[in-house]
C-alpha cells in the first residue's frame, strides 16, 4: 500500500479514533490466539534491504539511510503491548 492509498482510507474515518493493527498471519497465530491486535507506536521513513531466506520467508534488514542499494519505505512500528 502506498502512503496516498493509506491517507485516502484514513481520510474517511473519524480522526479521533485510536489506530491499531492486527494480524491473522499463521506465523503469529496459535490455537488459543488466532489473531493479534497491535498498537501503533510510530510511523517513520527508513531504508531496508528486503529479501527471502533459504526457506522463502520474507526478511528485511534495516540499513543506513545513505545506503544506495536499499529501498526507502514507511515503517509503522507496532507492539502487542497496548
């Protein structure tokens, strides 16, 4: 999702509502906890190298902002502690 798409979706909502993320990703889900609510702590621009490991799972490595061979993206830092 691009920043403009996120902004357009958020523009239709009550601006006084709290924002949480949630995931049903199987890597986090368990039988007694099929989903997780995550509190948004910050939204920042960062640089990362994105790849896949030998098992095909997505990986990302944060790198120096001056790195030329990395992607600039918006990172939303979330926590399960809210």
